[in-house]
C-alpha cells in the first residue's frame, strides 16, 4: 500500500493601496541596502582578519543598527534577521560551488558580472584544440606541442610560447577581427 501526498498551491494577488505599496518598496530598499552592507562587512572581516562573520554575528548588531539608523525601525526584526540568513545561505552555496569546482556556466556568469561592472564584456569560446592549433597557419595536431611551454608547428615551422599561441587562438575565436568595438586591438604581439 503506497501513500500519496497531495500538495496544494494557492496563489493570491495583492492590490496594495499607494501607501502600502510605498511601504513595501521602502522595506525592499532597506533590506537590499542591509544585504549589500552585510556582504561588504563579511568581505572586510575576511580581508582584515582572515575569517568571515556568521549570520548570528551580524544579527546581534541589528539593535545597534536600529538605534543608529531610525529608518530601519519601521522594518520588523524578523525581516531584517532573514536578510542575514539569506546572505549566509548564499555565501555557503557560493563557497560550496568553489570547493566542488564551479561549473563553467556559473564561472562565466560571475566573470561576466565583474566584467560588466568594469565596462568590459566576456565572450565564451570553445577552448578545444586552442593549445594544439597553430595561430599562424591553422594546422592542428598534438605533435605541435613540443612540451608544456613551447609550441612548434610541424606544418609551417611557427614557434611561440604555447600559452601565447593558445591565447591568440582564443582571441581569434572570440573576436575574429581581433578588434574590439572601438577599433582597438585586443591582441598582444
């Protein structure tokens, strides 16, 4: 005899008044500010002392925060505590992925976010055979790699540092013209 569990889902649509909507957006703004401040606090604690703060460590400071910043007094304590619980969960998930070796897609997402904040962009390329392909003539073969550091094409004789040759191949796949949008060369010659 098998047991069957039925899960019912109810969805509700809220129609807040203008003052209620304003209060919700203000709570959202304050919790977002608190999340970002909590993240920065953790980064600084690690940078300065080599260890991170827990959600509990940060939650203990909420009373002082409410005294120093009265705008947080209008937000329920449980809501503010939940901000640090979510931050802690995100922190643990991030470092768990780092320990496991983050998947390429996750790595590209993080790299893209950082590049965007610096006014740059990331282009994903297929890395296959970039270390075995000759940048000069296009010949691909395992025999082109003399050793870990040296690349020598058996077809055309082109010789280069293996990493430099592979970087040029990757650049060529990302930007076939080897130029970025402003016409400035990406290539290092």
